[in-house]
C-alpha cells in the first residue's frame, strides 16, 4: 500500500493542531483497488486506537505461548528432598522447645 503511505506522509506535512482537524485522508481498499476517503478525524483516531490495541493483544498472546514452561513444583520438591524420613511429632516439639529456650530463656 504505497499509496496509503504517500497520502499519510502528505497529510502529516500539514501543521494544523489536532483539535482543529476535521477530516483525514485515508486510502482504503475496495474490491482490490485503493480508494481515497476523507474520514472524520475522531473516527480515524478511534480506529487507530482499536488497531493498536488489537496489535498489542496479539503480541502479548504470542509472547505468552512462546515462553518455555517452568518446572517450579519439581524444583521445589527437589530442594525439599533430603533422603531422610520426615521428623516425628516428638522431634518437632523438642525443636520448638529448644528454639523458645534460646529466644526467651
């Protein structure tokens, strides 16, 4: 769409403040042929926002699908593995008692 790029470049050369712009020339395709259309500026801005949001959403979704999956649970279980049996309730009570004696006297 070289025509659209050329028209947009020409349109951008005008130095009219955005609040005074009434319409913007845009090249659209109709039945495979480029057509020059004067679009209301606020509608043009709205369509550009929608297009930008849609592009951002697709970029985020492609990033999310390409990220490698992490094996966080397997890593955590590996860190917890000691090869020893779990402590008994009596051992845990003894450890807590020792800790309290060190802390509080």
